[in-house]
C-alpha cells in the first residue's frame, strides 16, 4: 500500500532523512521506533508532503505521491494524527470531528461519527465541550477520531501514547488494534513506547539518525538484544 524508497529530506542544510526505505502492506500495523530526534516524525510529515522529499519516491496505492500537494495526498486516502495531538482547542469536540470529515463523502458523516463514537464513547459525552478543556487522554482520542472521520485507508499515528498515564496508554493501543482489525484500516505507527508498539505491530523498523538500521517482525525486534538494550531495558519489564 505504501512504499518509501530512498527518501532524503532536509530542513535547510540539515539532512533529517537519509535514504529511507519502508514498506507498509495493506492490512498491516507497521511501527517505527527510535530515539527523540531520530527523524520519525519527519518521515510521517514527508509522506504527507511537508517537508517535501528532496529525492527518492513515495508511492501510495500504486500512485507516486512524492510531489503532490498535501491536500491531494490527504484526499487520496491517507490521514495523520500528529505528534502533540494538535486539535483545535477552541472548537468543540463535534466541530473538530467535522473538520476531520472535510475530505469524506458528506453522506457518510453520520456513519463515520457512529464509528468513532463506538471507539471513543467519552467523545460522544463530550461532543459539545471545547477540545482544549479535555484531559490529555481525551485530546489524544479526539485527534485519532478526527483523523478517522476522513475514512482513511492508511492511518499515520505519531506518538499517540506521548505524555499519557499508563492506563490510558493501554486503552489507546487497544483502540489502534480495533481500528486495524474491525475497521480494516492499515496503520503506520511512530512510537517511543517500543514495548507496546512492537507487541502490537506485525512488522517494525528502527530508525537512528535518519537511517533505518533494523527491521523485522514485531516479535523479532522485541527479542533483539540491540533493541532491548536501547529501547526496552529500564523501561517496560
């Protein structure tokens, strides 16, 4: 479904991605782990066209989207829940969800709304509440729900567990699994919480300084001594 081949991305003179190759097959959950500043978020933003890849190619569903404008990329069936949630804090929950539905067929709005309320019942209760007054966990749920309102085939999730309490983290990862299995949405997940991400993923990649240096199934990476030493030891037992 998604093929990233030899992608290089720069911020001015600083190279953030170095010849990145990643594939995501339809129906998979694929995770990308790495330390802060490794280039993980930059890869997701490059897939969405901002910043633009300076070289290499990004192909989605057989179409080269490397040089397409962001609105066309999103309209093709990709949605992103960005790092830091970035909801519209002064808008209500319902207004945020309406913003997420702009690229979806209007006649599907009610059906899409029912699906996200099934996933996140608390958002239905909070539908008239301003986004900025929600808890951190509720804001993360809203960010994911807003992305799902566009009926994406590929969902890009950037650090969905960041800054959340352990119980909320478990809930978020349960929902990601449900999105993949029940709604049949392919998921590309960027996470620092390597333990939960690799347990969930069919396959994974490890990024170091803008370079992919390891790949394998989620289980293989969980058991890899290098991954355990760098991302798991001292974290989740």
